[in-house]
C-alpha cells in the first residue's frame, strides 16, 4: 500500500481584512468591492515561500521519524532563489542530513500535484521509501487589482510512503493544456493575466470536469462513492456550477476565499490537508490542481488517520489568527512601498558563503551542542564546554534546538534599532533541557512579551541583501498565546 503517511499545514497568523484594501483603494478601483468579503492571509515581513514551507513541514513531521526520509520535494512558483536549490535549504532547516535527494518543482500552479505524483511513483517503484512533499506560495499582485483580493499566503506538506499509510493512493489522471490564463516572465515581479471569462469558461469549466471524469474512468470509481472533492478555483459560482453538473455539489470543498484566499501552488495541498482533518476511514477524496492543465488524484482514507499524532494542520493555523486592518502595513511588509529606514539600515549585509557552509547546521538547522561529560546543552556549539565545573575540550555532540520550547528570561522592545515592524523585540530565552540564546521575537507585539512566557522557534528571514539578491535566514522565537 502506497499513499500519504502524514500531513501538515501553515497559514500565516496575520489576516488582512479585504475591506481595508477597498477602503484604501476603492476610490481608484470601485469594482473590487465585489471581492472584499472576509480576509486574506498575509506573511509577516520576515516570512516568504521558503519559511512557510519549513513551518508546514515541521508540522507534518510531528511524531515522525525524520531519519526515514530519503527525498524532499518543494513545489512553488515564488521560491526565493532561481538558482540555489530551495529544497536543499528545506532539508537543511529540517536537519535531514546530506544523503537526502532534493528537488524543486516550479513553473506552474499545478507544481504541487506534479511533485506528489513524482513522489508516489518513486515509492511505488521502490527507488524511495519515504518522501516529503511541501508546497508553498507567496504571490504578489499590483495594488488595487482584484487578484490582490484573491491571493493569500500559505503552505502545506505531505509525506508519502508504504508504511503507516493514512490515505491510500488509488490512481491519477493528468491533462496538459497550454491555456495561458496568466504568466510571469523570469524578470517580472507580477503575473500578467488574461480576462476572467477566459480562465473561467475555457479553463476551469472544461479542464476540471475533464480531469475528474478521466480519473473516475481510469480507477473505476463512481462519483457517488466519493466523500469529498477538492480543487482550487477563483470563482465560487463556477465551482458550484461544475460540482452541480458533475453530481458532487454536496461534497464540494470550499475554496477558502473568505478565510485565507488562494494560496497558489500550495492551494491543492491546503485544501487536501483541510479535508483530511475532517476525514474518517473509508472516505474517498479527489484532489485536483489547475495550471496549464490539471492533475487529479484519488485517495482512500485508512484507519491510520486515527493514529496520527495531533498537529496544527490547516484548521489549527486558521484558528491562530491576528486580524489586520492596516493596508499600508501590508504594503510595507511586502516591500511594495518605500520608506526611510535611517542610516542604521545601511550596514553591510553581504553573506560570506564560506561561513554559511561551515556553520550551516547551526544557522539553518539551529544545531548547538551537548557535552558528553556533564550533559550541559549550549548554543552555539563550541570547542569548550560552558559549564565552569567542566570546561571539557571537544566534548560536544550535535544537539538540535529547533523543536525545543523555551521561556523568556529577559526582553526589550527597542524603538531605535532598525525594524520593518517597530519596536524591534529581542531578548534572552532559556530552552527546556538547558541552553540559552539571544533571539529576535516575531509574530508578536511588545505587550505579548513577559518573563517566563513560553516560546517556540520558527525559521524566518533575517535580512535581504537586495544588491546581490540574497535572502538570509535564521531562527526567531514566537511567544505562545498563553499567559502562563
């Protein structure tokens, strides 16, 4: 049996009220009012497609043996690097070791399902045993454009294997059509889109029914046997029309426009993970993608879904929200408006690739050290144990801190230092099991910080070297919502 063995999801905490967009730009684009329902998920200033993929994958791997993974596939159309393996960065952030096969999948919004099919084929062929497939997107749209209303940020991850399967893979069907509803040249920041009727009437209305009918015919499954059908579609009216015409109107998954928006290449996975969190053994689920064609896959949920350790998933991420009604904040976080940052922001940001390579486990994986002689943990790892009663030389073994909770020992909210979201919050934390670290805090306000407050670690963008096109990442602390 081959199929999905675990799932995870991530939706950024901040949610922009779409009415705020209309209130700011409705004078210029009054027609956008028809799309201004609900809220869209928006990345914090230090988040992007890569950091969201890390978060979703960490959620997916809860309770799983990371050492069993032998491949990592990352699907996105908005990866930070065009020529640096982003999947390799993901593997490093997850501390998977250097023997893992890594591959980026991009170029189309159906990249996630294409990557999933590759993973399933590899496991069925016996070339791979356990594959992590992550999908993530942070798409940009010009201000006052209806796609600014539609797009949201998010990520989801799946592991594929032949043991501990919670959703058995039953078959697939694919369609390729060079139907250009939108495109983005390699030297452009924004999609160029054709008119909505084109993608609605000749895209969704023809391709989605074709691929689902092909899947049912190939697998011999009847539509009435299917418990849930999930596919991305910008137009809710067209979704209802397709589902009614094909006989699954009562089993159609919502496109999540009101709660997060369309998350690009990640959206088929986001919808699938959301469906799996509600599924019960025996349910058959169809997931289809859309982007110059479509991949449709059929899964049957097994009893293994009841044995999966609890996780956040998409539902938990949606519940963990912070409303935002400041449109200018959204523009600044996405670097879509220029502000004066002061001379303190002029410090050099060039990254020494030699140091990044030598310290990769520390920087990307948050790996410190633990003394074999006295058991003291410390970050960063050093040649000498920090325990004054030990001071052993070269006695430390690798000790990962990323999955360990900590507590705030001291903090400050600094209005003088450079910050995209002032005040700049940082301080000292103590990890459970030992080890201290000076950290930046993120996804919080100054009032959320308190001595003793629990924190969890999150990989975030530390800086961006715009002159050289380099994104630097490091781990930050996220305070818990509990006051205890």
